[in-house]
C-alpha cells in the first residue's frame, strides 16, 4: 500500500521561507516522476512543481523562481523549498507520483501552509 506523508508546513510571514518534505513508501521511488500540488480553499488542486527521475524540473508560472523541488532517492523523500512566499501561496500542499500528467496514488493528508501579509 502506497503512503504519502507530507510535513513541514506552518505559518510564515510574506517574504519568508518554508521547506516541505514528503516521505513515500510502498512503491519504488527512484525512476518515478514526483509532483508537489496545492489546494487553496474553494479552488481546484493544482500542480506546482514536477521532478523527473533524471532531475528535470518544471514549475507553475506562479512559483517559478521561488520554489525548488528536489529528491533524495535513498530516503524515498521529495522536498519543496519555498522562498519569497506570498499570501496567495497559502494552501494545503500534497505530493504524489505523477504519471502521464496525472497523480497516480491516493492523496496523503497534506501539510498546511499559511502565509500572512
């Protein structure tokens, strides 16, 4: 059974930074495309960052230049470093394996990020 466990969220002032982590278990981690998603209240979940097995990255325009996705295959963990945070970054953040552009597994509990102005 695949488990996705996100952590690292919290409350931060605008302009601040946070680092998120997502531990993946129950599936082969290396060789898979991993994505970070977020969902704000009343909005659809959106993909904000993607990391391929070959370290190729892609970011949503809204976070480009501010967020960095990385992975540690030895720890089966994917990270999201978020800098220069804005109030509009406030959301619950989730990770998932990305297959064909879509999330593959059931969602974890996510981690709440709140950015105050």
